[in-house]
C-alpha cells in the first residue's frame, strides 16, 4: 500500500466535515487520528466498532504501522470514505448514519462479532477495490486502492450474512488476462475472502504465483496441486513449479456467489 507522508495541506471545516480538495499531504496515521476524534470515539471504541485490536489502531496512529488491510472497516466505523482514509483523495465524508448511533433493532449495523455499516446502495455493504502488490518468494501482500466508482464494490448484505462472511476480511480485485474465460473476463471484479486460505479442490482462489497475482482454480490430482485455467488455451501449472501462496478464496462475482466446486 502506498503511503504519502507529510504535513496537512489545508485544515478541515469542522462544521461541515468537507474537504475542499484532495488531502494527500497528510499521512494515514494523521487522517485516522483526526477522523476518530471528529467521530467522538476513543481508540477502544473504534476497535470495538471496527473489529480490530486497540493496539493495532494505536500503532497506526503513532506511525509504528504504515498501513493496514482493514482500511474499509475503520473508515466505515468512523463514517468516512475508505479511499480518503487510505490515500487522502476524494471526499472525506460518506452519507452514513452517525458512528455513535445506538445498536437498536432498526440500526444499519449487523449484530455480529464485527459491526459493519450498510453501503450507499440499499441493503449492501461496500467492499474495498484494490490491486494486490506482491513479490516472488515473499508471503503476504500489500494493496493499492482502485479509485474508480468510489473505490468500493457494493455486495448484497444478505449474501454476507448467509455465508458468514466478515466484510473487513473481503477485498474486491480485477481479473487480469483471459485465462479464466468464459467465466471471468479481463477487468471483471471478484471478491475474495482473505480469511479463507485452506486449499480445496475445484474452488477458485487468488494466488501469489512467482510474484504475480492471479485468479485460478485449484485442482488436486494424483497427490499434486495444480493451478487450472478455464480457458483451454492455457495449460495447468503444478504449484511446485514455482512459489505459490494463497491470498484468499473467491466468494463473489457481481450477480452471484462463487462457492462450491465448479
């Protein structure tokens, strides 16, 4: 994730909360601390609402950590734009209920282990759109936000509830290339569950293969694991032929869930 350090380029209008222009001069730690205080929350309260540890938030605010994959969860808990919080670009505030609202029966929160807000569209939850930044031979990943369409993909709330998904563990990423046609075409978006990295044969996964992010079907055959493409022009790849790490399982393609064996 790219982080730009520096000093604020302008002050916030505390009456309206509006940003007059992109605030890329502030660090993510400064934006996080400012947004939390403006929302009237302590670090502990933000931790409870976002599903993160208080120590994680503290490390971010003091600059000990320079980024997090849970930007969307933090942003939604404070009622600010995930894109603004991560990059300083775009409008700061989103039109959501106050983060201090009580969790009543008609509250726009899921009463789960993690509290989340419904997205801008009716009965949806915004999932952060990103590109994965990987390196060969290095486990883990960083993310680069995608700014178009507000930087989020709206996933139906019912699908998240019915499949026991946790929004801050989900990422929306674009398809690269044509190896998964005719099911997935280049620039199509899919949602991956980064908490589900257990390999299961015939399921779709986002993987780091030799430093490249790709979506492939995992096939277990003859005691070996293979990366399988749906396009017949691309042959299978034995995972032992390179460095392969699972980033997460594909769970959603706009319009349908992608679960179970294909």
